[in-house]
C-alpha cells in the first residue's frame, strides 16, 4: 500500500475554506466548474433484456443506489438497440447521480462509470461529463459525508425526493492535484479489493455450509463409526411446543415499574428490543429460560427460529412466537440446525395457513417430521456445523473491520487530514 505522511495533522500547510481546513495545494471548486451536466432519458422497464441476451449496457437511476457503490467498470442491465437510440450515451469518466429516490440517503447517490464501452443512462439520472479530474477519486469523494451533507440540503419533495443539476452545479468539493487524486483512489481501491475478496470467501463458506447441512442432516454423509439407522419422528416427541401469552394478558408499562417484565414478540426477532409489560399470574405461565427455542408463527419472518440467549432468559414469550423446549431425546444444538434446514423449510410451505399473512400454528409445528440419529451422532454433526459457523462469523467480523478501516481512511484522505506521498 502507498505510504501516508502522518505528519500532516497540524495546521501548518493548511488553509481555511468554505469546506473547512484543507491542504494549501488543494482547490475548492463547484461541480459546475469541472464539467457539464446533462440528463439521462428513456430505458423503460419493458426495454430491459434478459441477462444472458446480448444488448447495449445501460443503467437506471434506482440501480445507482441498489447495485453500485463508488464506481463500476461494467453495467449489469442490457437494453435493445431502439431503447439505446432514445437514451443518452455515457462514456468512461462520467459521473452518474440518482436524480430521485424515496429517502434523502438515496438522493444524489452517485457512481463513477469507468467502463470502456459506450453505455446508456435512463431517466432521472443526472450525468456529469468531465475530463480534468480522476473519476475514480470523484466516485469516492462525491459519496463522502462532506459532499453528501450538501446534497441532503438540495433534496426536494416528500414521498419521492428529487435533486436537479441546477443544485448540483453549486456543490463544492475539495480537489487535490491530479496525481494526488490518483494515489488516493489507488489506496482506497486496495481496500475495496480486500473487502471484495473477503465477501467472496464468506459466500463460499456459506455455500459450503448449506451443502454440508443438506448432506449431514439427511444422513447422506455419515462419519466413520456411525452405522445405526435414523428414525423418523415428529417434533412433538422431542420437545414441548407451547404458544405464548395472548394479548388479553398484556398491559404495557414503563420499565421502571417494579412489576414490569419484558415481552418478546416476533418483531423483536430482528430488533432485539423487547417491550415491558405488567407481570401477572397469567404471564408467569409463559417464561423463557436460556436454551429455549422460539419460532415465528406469523408475519414476514414466519417459520424462522432462533435460540433464546442468556439475556432473554426470564422474558415472557408472545402468542405468535411459540416456544420449543427439547427433551432428552434430542440435542438442542442439532435441532437448531435442523429447523433451519431445507427439510423443515419445505414442510413449512405446506403447513402455512392464511393468504396475506401466513400463519403457522402450534399443531403444525408439532407435526414437523425429523430424521433423528443417535445422540452421539447429533453431537458430531452439530460440532462440525458449529465450527463452520465460527469460521464464517470470524470472516464476517474481519470484513466489518476492513470496512471500518476503509471508512476511517476515506475520511482522512478525502479531507487532506492525511496526505499521500507522490
């Protein structure tokens, strides 16, 4: 990686500007001073070709904030020749802004197009054509907080937010000399490559786990020394499945109430923010303990299960989040993996009731069919899958660390707080 001069943190060699302190060699220019703005057009949804069909590369405004990050060398969408003739061409070095979005975070999101082929920009894309600056550097800079905060102020509208070239022209950016721009982009791209490789590794390990679960949990793959035939049993033979407290027993209170107890609902599966309710004799019948399992009985997460962590022990579980408490015939760790496997998911699809809101009742959950090995084989299978989970989690943590490193480096390099040696 390029060497960074760490002695630039003092104010010597810096100047005060509308954007704050920047190195004295840098300039502050408006986007209107570095290029010309135009608008994309055309590219209706009906014009998009199948991914395996040859066509003309194109980008639609929503793809700027859903498919791309700071820059891209290729575009995923293909359109036909007629649509291309009715659209605006873009070329290497062009900066593409999303002209509308549902939130302020979407608005003004941009991507630098670094591809070598002529492509086409759809409607609601604002195109900045410039050839005096490093486009990859601009891709990073224009998505940095220094610029994004200016773009937020330009957003107009409520349900759909819009931004216009007249406003973009006035946005101010700090510009180092071209060679320094290129060096900064090179350094940040090194982190991007490391992050991409780590994400590829995570995807490969997750695919390996999925395949291994399919083999191990069906008995297609056995470990040496295990020959005993598996038994098909229903979940009700292996665990108590109990529905939680109904709404008639729930009275929400402040957490400071001496009789308050927390309630876990389906929405808390993801938010991890249980609310407080009044503890009564009725709610006392629905208390969780560490190691219990919960399964979502309805809603978007219906069928998803998770183990109750230690800090959820003692909580009340709700009607639509049934509790599963295993007996001595099955290891909890084995059941956790089994409930997440394709064998259970395929069964759930045939057991859901309701239309707009799928519902999985406790009778259906109790009827889950499970192919059960011996306890010792359950332990072996769970151990292998758990070790793979640990590897995946370690890779995810490493990737998050790389992303944090990159964000910190971006902030320092794009503001000139740290300088690169040219």
